[in-house]
């Protein structure tokens, strides 16, 4: 049988030499420099097995504690990582809020500048304020005065034609009429800066005139078609010149119309982007961004009005160059009579009997 030194066994169990005799009533074992030999058969006794089981249980308990300590360490490490990620998310959220605040501040400043220029967006979505309203009223008043002066000029021109006045006298009157048209386009340009929608809507025109309204005024190409029968006889060169002017005007009008369609489509896409029907505070920054972009797009409407009026003025000027002085006088008088008949038609329509 294998044997162990008695002193080694005692040291493993944590006992003092001689204590076994007191516990198990066996002969004391005196240690000596050479060491005593203890039969391992004793380890197989009932008491030995009990002490070995106790030692094994103690060792298993220590291993369980080690496993628990490792789980705790892992859990603490996971908690620290989660806390770190939470701090990063919080930092990113705070930065996002700060960026949104800066954007809102910038948009508020832009809206303030817009209010100072006569534009205001109320909570109900209507566009009007005292400045913009006064601008529209001022334009309507100026346009009425312009019509009065035009009526006076046309009466003078009609009288000169009926009296068979000379070309010199007619030229003076024609030049005055053309200068008066230039004044109209200047008035419209100033009005577009205050309220471009008032010009586009044609509320300063009669209902019948609004049926033929295009970008705040008449179509030059359509007027040239109407004048074709009023200016006969014309030379072949004049016919070619008027036809070429009519085609050029038509092409320019088509280009402006396509530009307006593109603007309307772009504006619709801007306003419909994001989530519609949501009033969540999270969409405030997105909403304000859309409004700022739409405001910028609407700013191009003024340019369309200006280009359309330039086309009208240039068409009239080119027409005067192609025609003789007497033909020019007749053409300007025909344009005036056509507009007067549209205004008269509106008055008759509004005054018609209703059942």
C-alpha cells in the first residue's frame, strides 16, 4: 500500500503533531527528523473519508465563489460599456438639439427680414399684412390712374387719326403712348416686390380680362395675331417681320411657361416632402426648413413677372419698328379697344339679370 509521511498528512489537514491521538484515541505520533510513515489504510477509514469529503466540499465552495466572482466582473464590465454608450448617445442628442436650435434661430431671422419687406405668414396660412395689403392697394390705385391717362392718350390718338394728322404729330403721340406702357411695367415691377401673388392672380383686372391673363398680363403673340387683320395693307417685308416677331414671342412665352411649370412642381415636391399630417415637435426643424426652401423658390416668381413684362415691352417696341407711324398708331389703338371691350364685357356680365 502506498504510504505518506505523517507530518505531510498533518500539514494538509492543518493539524498539530500529536492531535490525532486525542481525536481518534490512537498512539501519538512524534515527529522526528527522518519523519514517521503513516499507513494510508487509515485514510480509507470512515473518519478519514469524512475529513476528505469535508476538504473536497470546501474546495468546491471556493471554486463556486471563483465562478460567482467572474460573473460579477463580467456583469460590471457590461454595465460600464452600456453606461459609456449611453453617454455617447446623450452627447450626440444634445449636439443635434443644439444644431436644430441654431437652424431655428437662423430661420427666425430670415422670417423677420421677410416681415420687414412686407411678407407675413399668419397661423391660418393666409399671406397678408398691413404692408403687403397697402402695397396691393397702392398698385390698384396707380393702375387706375394709368388707365385714366391711357384713355386720354387714346382719345387724342383717335382724334388725330380721324383728322388725318401728319406723321410728325402722330409720332409724338405714339411715343407718348409707348412711354406710358414703360411706366406701367415699372409700376408692376415695384408691385411685384411687395406682393407678386396680387399680380399673378389678376385681381387688379376685370373678370373677362383674367380669362386671358398670362403671368400678370397679356400674351404678346396673341395680340400680334389679333392685329394681323387690323394693319392691312402691309408690305411683304412687314408681313414677314410681324410673323417672325410673333413666332419669337411665342417661343419666349413657351419657355417662361415651362419655367413656371417646373417651379410649381418643385414647390409641390418641397412642401410634400417629409411626413404630412404630423404635428409632432420632432418635425419642427424639418417643417421650418421646408418653409425656408419654399420661400426661396417663391422668390423666383418676381423674376418671371419681370421677364414676361420685358417680353411685352420689347414686342411692342419691335412692332413699332416694323410698322409705319400711321400703322403703329392704328395698332396701339386696336390694342386699347380690345382691352376696353373685355372690360365692358365684364361689366355687362356682372350686371346681367339673375333668376
